[in-house]
C-alpha cells in the first residue's frame, strides 16, 4: 500500500530533522538554559508558543532532547487543563515517531491523542485521521479498517469536510475493498469534491496526488494532465508557509512541488529513461535540498535519492547519499529504519559482484517492511534476483511465482517488466533455453511498450512545465519579499526610505531585464521562422530543379532515340528504295530491297508510337490507367526480352484522378521497367499498382543482378524517378529483394497541389 510516501516524511521530518553547523556542546547548553528559563514562566499562550518553537527548532539538531522535553512538557500542559495544547504536542510527537518507522511508540502516542481529546471534538477527529495513516504505513489492515470506520462516521456526523476528505483518500489508497477499482475511484472523487470548497488546500492536494500516483497507473495521458494541475494547485498560499506545532495539528502535505518532482522521477525510472531521471534528481537537489540544507538533508530524503541514483547506475553518488544518511542518524547500520537504505546497499553490492552481501542486504530490506520508502517494484523481486545470482534457484523461483498472476494481469508496468527480466535470468541460469527465449521475448515487448513515444513526449511536456513552475515560484518569492519590505516601511518609514528606493530600482531593473529578454526571444523566434521559410523555399526550388532535370533527361532520351533508331532506320529504308529506283523493278534484288524497306518502316512506326506514348499515353485517356498498364506489360512480353507480370487493384473510376497525374505515374512505371530491361539482366519482373483511399502505391520487383548499395543508388534514371515521386508527394524505398534482384516500393502518391 502506498499513501503519498514522501508526504509523511515532509510533514514532520523536513521541519524537525535537518543537521546544523552549530557547535554541539555550546548550542546544547544554550538551548537547555533557555528551556529551563521557560519552565519557570507562567503557562500562558506566549510561553506555550515559545516552548513549541524551542522544541521544534531543537529537533533539527537534537531529536532525542526534543523527545525528552515533550515527555516533560505534555503532562504539565495536561495538568493545567490545556488539552488543546496537549493535542498539538502529542500529534507532532506521534508523527515524528511514525516518520522514523517507530510504529509501536507512535501508536501509543496516537492512543494518548484520542484519550486526551473529547470524543466529539475537531481534535479527536484529527487523531482518528492520524491513526489511520499510521496503520496504513504499518500495514496493519484490520486496525486501519477499524479506525477508518470510526473516523468516517465521526467526520460525517460533524460535517467535517477536511478530515472526511483525508479519510476517503486513505480509504481508496488502502484498496478497501480490494480489487474494486470503481469503488476506489468513487472515494477519490468524493475526497476531491469535499476538499475543493476548503480554504486550506492540504486535503485537496493529498487527494489529487494520491489519485494520480495510486489510481491512474494505466492512463499516462491523464497522469500527465493531473500532474500539471497539481503543479498549479501548489501555487496556493496554503503551501507557502511552514506551520508551527501550534498553527496546525492536522495532517498537512509538506512541500507538494517536490512530491510531484519525485513522482516524475519515478515515472522516468519506470520508463528506463535514465537521462530524464537524472534531470529530475538534479532538479530536486537544486530546488529542494540545497535551499533547505543546514548543511545536510533529512536522512529519509537522502535515502530516497540514493535509491534513485543506484537504480539508474550512478553508484558513487548513491554511496555519497547513504553516507550522509548514516552521519545524520548517528545509528548503527542495522538500526536504520528505512528499508530502501538496505535495498540500495544490495544494488551497490550486486554492482560490485559481492553477491552474498547483496543477498543479505535485500533480506534486511524485507525485514524492515515498506515503511517510508519508495519502490517502483516490490522489494521481494530484488530479493528473488539476489537469490538467482547466488545460485539459490528454487528459492528464487518460489519468490518470483508470487508475482506471476500480477505480472500477467498488469504486464505493462514496472512489476511486469522486472518480473520477466528476472525470470529470464533465472531460466538462463538453470539452462532452460526454451523458457528463457519465451520470457525474454515478453520482456522486450513490455519494455518497448513502456518506452513508447507518446508517453516519452508526455514526460517531456511536464519537464517543460516544471521549468515554468520554477519561474513562477521565483516571482512568488519576490512578491513575498516585497510585502515584507512594505511592512517594515510602515513601521519605520524614515529609516527604510533608502531601502524602498533600492527595492523599486531593483524591480525596475528586473522589468527592463525581463522586457529585454522577451524582445530577444521574439527576435530569435522571428529569425528561426525566417530560416524555416528559407529552407522550405529551397526545398521547393530543389524539387522544381529535379523535375526540370527529369524532363530534360526525358527529352534527351527521346532525341537520342529519334537520332539513333528512327533516323538510322529511315536512312536504311531510303537507301533500299533509292537502289530499286535506280535499277528498276526488273532487277532480281529489287523485291527483297522493297521488303526490307517495308520492314524497317514498320519498326520506325512502332518506335514513333512508343515515343508518342511516352510523351502522352493516349491509352490512359481513352481506356484508363489499368488498360494502359496491361498494354505496357503486353508490349514488353511480346519483345521477348523480359516476362512482366502485373497486379492491379482499383482504378475503376477513370475520373477520380487527373489525366496528367496518371500520366506521371505511368511514366514512373515505364522508366522503372526500362531500367530493368536495360540494366538488370532480369528474366522476370512484377509490377503492382494499388489504389488506396488517399493515393496510389507502386511496387516493382525483378530477379536481376540487383544493386551494390540500394540505399545510396544514384543515376540519371533513378534521380528522375526520385524527383517525380517527390513532386507527387510520395515516398520511395529501394532495396535488394529477399531472393536477389531489386525491390522498389513507392507509396502515398497523390496529385500535386
């Protein structure tokens, strides 16, 4: 079960557990003295706020000391009858223990919350919401169901929209009832609807975030759209302020924008897109970690970053994050509560070929459970993989079989992807070639699906939105600074007059800078547009030049044929006739000479007819494209040089295409057939012409000698054909046939506009 994993950590750890660079001994003595002085004061609201601030701030450097003070201060507050104040302290205390995976102590503190608050109070309902979240992360399903029922009933009775929204969200995220997606969606929708009317946006963001992360797993497009909406929702002032203990005791979504960043990092891990995974990791480091370092980040946060870096193969960076984690916690390694700390160590050990050590780390991770950890596949699968590389094949098989039905039900998920990858490795290790081949085929099919272009582009779009969001955050921060300056000006008008001038000057320079940048962007855009237009004009010019060259080449061919064939034949016929005229009909050779002249004139007539057809195929105009193509095949077959088969589909409607367009298509086929006759040394060829709804497709294949390199084939004939195909908006592909020869495919021919 996964309920906004990072949300719990952000809720308390972010504000209560960051290391500082102060001298430990000096700082501790100072805060102890301050605490002692506070205990001497009367217990009023001011003193209470001061005590809360000191506890919360001390927790950043010395968590155990803050726990000691809570244990001392809560009974004093309760004894004074200030149960509302005690509630604030107990909720913060319980959530801190929960954040570190110390669930038993957290459960005891949550019970004290319920005992402290009156049953019909807002604080009691907050306690029920908190204990539901605790049992959810503790994987105590029965207890979770029990307190969900109590909490929902109490919230409904009091018309408490915020807590009811939280509980509906946790209800859906816990998959109660199981395998009922319709019910889950209904709970999410109700949670969002209840929260939309609230001024505080914690409940709405929690519902929407869990809906995106936990429910829309099979709808990438909607996931991206909802993620963008989450970034917009994060602009709300609700999330601009870090509440103190006494400002908000109910659940609150700490740092929503980083949570969305982490979600997008997870999506890229799922897609095996390590480049963008690294971009989001660096973005989180720049936007989240560095601004909050004092000087290091919280241990759980460092652990998540280490896990992400190890997953994408950056093991040295992963080691660095783990080192910071253990330095901050100051605990023996075996007592670290975060399971994916040990999973990361296991991945590093596997990389370093320390297989037995890797197996022991994965066993420790399983013993820790799923608390406060992000896994995009179940940790048992890492364990199964470690068993395989250690030769414990039966145990590995047993561990993987637990996920067989889930992988088959949801193959296009991270679980499905890694299940088949690890199963393939197991079959290979066992020497099961048949099973290995079957599973590796399934693995690559899933991998190709997960990395499809549409989902990749969707992630890229959100990446762009993230950049825009950061710009907007900068503007928000500038506005906050401006408001703070104006408040100081009202209090000390004279003293801060110079600061006002400097602020206005800064804003003016910022405006000029932004205006100048906008102008530069517009100029760059105009220049880019101009370049595109020039490229398009050049393309049109190249196309026209290609067509002119093709027509010029055609005219040369016709001229050569008239000169070489027709002129020579006519000269021969004239010679024979001239001889007969000189010697008379009585000469014995006159009749054979006249017969020869007649034969030559017949050949000339056929040649002239062929040239005429090449210039304007009259058969197309009279009888249609189909008949003209069949006539071409018949002419080639009669010549005896080549056997030409035709396959013609369509072309029943003679008026569907302009005659000029069909003439161009026919000339392309003529040129291809002539190339086969002249150059291919082929005995058989096939011409296919197929009419589609949106154009014409051609395929010409022969059994000749083929081309040395079809992909780069050039020549006047092929250049002419390529130019004509481009003019008719088509695509041409030339390759060697499966049995030798040449295969030419031309697709998507339609009349030029």
